[in-house]
């Protein structure tokens, strides 16, 4: 599987579609049948799923930590983060390692997704704000929506997704609910 992961990482770093002038590139991935995307410049690498070391008293979506070339990297399950049904991990399940900016500076975090999809060039002028009816606690991570090849892609804000205050607030809610 490492050759496939290397190819995916290379695709992410180079861009999988034709280049465009002012377009920004997004790596897209599948999660519960929907296509999501993150800014390609935030992607450090893509690796196949392997076990993570679970840390006690963390929110349920924190699947644990992995050792990535000597660095301890937290791994978040996006299905759990978004309140979606969980499924067994399969051969297409990957960890997308991202660089995010938070109150403690830049940090590295992994997100577990069902499968990597494509790299798209999306013109910033074509980004749409989510409708007002979609503003819920879970949708705070949605940066924009874009139509690509006749399908809707949900673009995520990496910084908000892994923000310290969001993680802390979720931890408090989970402890209170227990």
C-alpha cells in the first residue's frame, strides 16, 4: 500500500488536474458518500490507515496519536467529528496529514477519511457560502461550497476543524453528557 500512498501524496503535491491561473487547488476526499475538500497547501502527506495509540479522556473523535518520523501527531476521525455513522476501516481508508494554524502556532494533525478522491482547481470566485439553514454547530467547519464537474464539494476550514478551542469545547460537552 505504500506505493499507492506515495502516488497519492505526489498527486496531492503536484495537483491532479489542469492548472488554472487564479484557481486554488483542493485535495478532495470521500466521507459517508459526500465529497469534501481541503486546501492542497495544507496537506503534508497521505498515508494508509494504521493503528493509533488511544489517549484517555479525549473526545471520541480523537482516535489517538501516531508517530510520524519522530513527531507525535493526533489523529481525528472525521466521521465521529461530524457525528456521522462509523464504519469499519477498509483498504481505501487513509490518514490525510495536515498543517493547521492554531493559538499555539502551526501544528500537524491527521484526519481519517473513507478515501481520497481528486485534486481540483477551483476559482475563488466560484466558491459559495453555505445557506443560512445549514449553520449548525457541526457546520462551523465548512468554509465554502463549490460545484465541480456537476457535483457539490464541501470545502473545509482546516484551522477551525482542529482549533484548540473547538477541541476543548467538544471535550467539555462529551464529559458533561457522560
